[in-house]
């Protein structure tokens, strides 16, 4: 009697912990824990975290993480991601090498940048609870670009890529038009649109939530085209004397969609599949907050006036000397 | 054959140069509208900050390439630095510094500002010998800085802290091409002061002051900015291996000084130097105005792979200067009359 009670208790605890795990969001976190920041550095124009590698070649990092919000992040370790599937695709849609390692900055997904364009990283976890299969897809798009490689065919190379046969549920960030290029970094005030796709087809009615690292969040239901548009908030306001205007903030977008399986399919262990897809990213304050054309015009006008006055005075001095001669 | 030779020697090279400059200005500044992209290694001032550019300046390439840790240079990055440099040298061997005189779009804008000054009848400025000597060093200092700063951003020199990333492509941040060339396509977005950090405030303010200097300076002094241009300094390092050469036959020179007077940069050595055969100086932009203004037969020659393609002749000189009113020579005549 006691033995069976103990078994039931264990099963209940396990199932409750699994449920708790499922209701937590999983994502490939683009920033490390605060206390290990000294082991990594922000690199390049896109402000990605990287670790110095051999011969000066950097290894870029994503940290598998979960939590209820971006302020309550639990970084996963090798045990928790044991059953996870990881993928990394190059802009040419080819598999790329990556490694999962216990680094000084925590358990991380490490990769090199090869070809120019967006590299897609995925982490997939599946949980079966009662009659529902939860498929949690954590996606990250990372842009590789070096100006020395040129800027040809930018629009073609930055197009979002999807893998419907392998990744059943996807979320893509539609590129800003016009003007998104290799040097693009999302700014406060920008309107950013996400498209939700199930096996390559647009999903209407999916729940999409945009959260910032200051816990601002908004949920939108996708329209006919499967899109949800958010305006990136401005939630970083430096004090007057502070010159950290390009401070990088982070956002996480989560899409959720449940599919009911065909009732005729009696062999299936579950009746529903609940898909979630997360997509993290960086954004900076709007350029209009720290760039001023007005002051540029003032500087130019004042400089022109000063230079002209200097030239006029020096010329008149020369003329005086010449006239004396 | 003699007729062709005579026709070329008597021709108005300045007019030909102006036409070439306009063609290349259109290609390099507006070429992007028609998806033209010449290369990324060509030493143009086809500034990449101009979205519609038809090429890319080599200086931005080299600054990005040098932004690497020392160890990086013994890998793929070293190869890319080397190949870019070799492409640059390769093209430079063919054109030598005539790129500055005939093709550089920033140079073309300066020539147009000179024409504008003439239109207004404003007197032009020249440096005196002392200023000329001291100011010409600036371009070498700028060249060294633009090579060292990117290295200092990735490496620590003598245990000093690394240079801030806000100094990325430091020369480009200050170069007037960044503001002027996009403005030529109607894009004024490069005119700004960036208040995001102390470094960016200093750099963008300096850039605006340099832009103002560029306009006023180029209006009053011919090819004002070329005198400080690090590209000119970089090109001069390879001038001796160029196939295009400016040759002077010293014993035919009468030291009349016409060549130095018409020189947009104001190089006196071209008149004074009777010893050296190859007289491309570091500030020379190979516009060949000196050859046009030389009244002595075969004294100055433009040679390509040893073959004379243009030379000074008395007939050519009188033909050209009886038609055109060259401002410098007119001034000189007036001055000599006063003397």
C-alpha cells in the first residue's frame, strides 16, 4: 500500500514538474548570465556575443535557456538539453558545424560564421503530457557579414529561410522594406513583422507575444497572412550625462499554435499538438535619440564662417604687404 | 603616323580629362542605380557610404581587414589582406597616380569647385614653400593612423587598453567623401553629429569641420584635399613600379616655370628638378597639365610601358594657350608685366 502510494506520488511529482517545464518558455538566449560576462564579448556590427577562438577567429554563442520571462532566465545545462535536437543551417541551406560545450560562460551552443547571410539555429524539444504533444522550437537567426566581402546581392542574401520538412513550425521576421541590409539593427520605434508558418503554410490565429528584457510585452493574434506586427518600444532612457546611447536591449518573440489531430487516427498517443516557436533578437535605441543633423549643419556653418574669416583676414594682410612693396 | 602624333601632341588633354572625369563620376557615384559595381579593390573614392556607389574605396577595405588580432593575419584573413593589396597594386601599376587626376570622383568635385571659383572671379590660393613642406607630411600621418588604429582596436600595444570600437574605419569617419558623395545623389543622411559616445561626438564633429574645410578649401585652392589624402600617400609608395610615367628631359628644360604654375597641387619640384628622369612626386595626381603647359619640344613626356603617348611641343603649347585663357599663366603674364 505504502509502496504503491509512493509510486503514484513520484509519478504525480514528475508529471507536475514536466508540466511546469512545458509551460516555461525555451529559447536560444543571445546574452549570457550577468556574472560570466567577462568571459565573452560583444563582437561586430550586429552586437552578437562571441568567444575568442584560435588564430583570432571568434566563436559565436547562444545559450539554451528557459524561464517565464526575460528577467527570470534559467540557463540550461548539459543534462536538461540532453534530449534536445540542435540544428544549424548556413545561408546556402546546408548543415553547419556547431558544438555544445560547457564554457566559462555556461553551457553554450557555439558556432563559427562562414558564408555571408543569415544562419538559422534551432533547438527542438518534445514533451508528451496527457493527450497533448508539446513541440517547442527555439529558433535564432544570426547574420554573418564582413564589409570586406562586399555588399552584392544583399536583398537576396538576407531573405528569411525556412525548413518545413525538418522544422514543422517556424516563425520568420519579415525584412524591413525598403532599406534592410547587412548593417541593419532593429531600433526602438521600428515596426517589426513576424510571420508564423506551419509546414511552410501561413498560420491564421496563432498567438504571438513580443517581450523585451524589461518585461514589456504585447500579444497579437496572427491575421490571414499569418503575420503579427509590433512596434519596438523604447524602454531604455539614459540620464543626460550618460553616453551609452547605443545600449543593446533584447527581445523575445513567442508564437503558439495548437493543432487538433484527426479523430480517426486512433493509434496516436495524443490528440493535440501544441507548437511553440521562440525567436530572440537585439535592438538598440532609435538613432533619432542620439544623431542630430541640426547640430551637423550648425557645425558646418560655423566652420565655414570661421575659415572664410581667416582666409579674408590673411588675404587682406598679404595685400597690405604687397601694397607696401 | 606623323599626323596622328602631331594631332595628339597638339590636342587639348584637359578637355579630354574633363570628359573622362564626368564619365567616371557618373559610373562611380550613380552607377549603383544601374547595378554597376566595378570592384571592391579598386582604389577609388567611390564611397560605400553612398548606397548607389559603383565601386568601393580600397581604404575602407584595408581598415576593416586590419581590424583583427595578430594571430588572424596568419590565417585566411592574412590571405585576404594580401590579395586585396595585390589587386590594388596590380591596378595601380597600370594607371599609376592618374587615377587621382582622371577618375577619383572627389577630385572631380574639387575641379568643379575650382571652375566655380573662376566663374566668380575669386583669386586662388597657393601654399608657400615652407607650408608646402610641412603640410605634405599630414597625408603620411593620416595613412599611418588609418592603418594603426584598426590594429589597435583588436590588439593591445605595449599593454595599453584597446582602442574603442567606435573608432571603426577611422579614416572613413572623417573623409569628406562620406558626406559629399552621398549628397551628390541627394542623400544627406551622412550629415550628422553622433552623440552616442565621447568618441563618436569627437569624430563626427571633426568630420563636419573637415567637410566645411573641403568646400571652402577646394573653392579657394585647387585640389585642396588631395594634398592631405592618404590614398595619394599609399599610391606614391608604389609609384616607381607604375607603367604610366611622367618623364622629364632635364637638359631641354629652360626653367620657365610654366609647369609648376599650372600645377593644381603647386609642385615646384617639377620645374626645379633637372636631374631626375621620372618626376612623379608624392602629391602629383598625373593630370598632365604640366605637359600641356610646357613650351619646349620633348621636355616633358607621358609614357606607358616606355611608349610615348603625349609630349610637350611648342606648337601644341601655343595652340592650346592661344585658345584657352589659363588663369595661372594669365596671372603669371600680368605679374611678369608688372615686374
